[in-house]
C-alpha cells in the first residue's frame, strides 16, 4: 500500500468520530498486546468451519 493511499484511508477513517474512536481503541489494544495472530491458512480453515447454532 502506498503512503498516499494509507494516508487517504486513515484520514477517511478518522473523519467520522465513531470510526476514529474504534480505530484508536484498536490501536491501543494492539499496543497492549491484546491481539490474536492467525496465519492465512488458519483463517481459511476457520472460514470453512460450520457456524455453531
């Protein structure tokens, strides 16, 4: 992703207060280590699993 595209996307997300709040909360969670890492293979496997009812 180019810097210009990244800047435009970020500006768009921050232009709406609700989006900005969510983005800032997500960044804070990431910095605090509150995230889960998945490989593409793991994500694809999750996608194929049936949804529990």
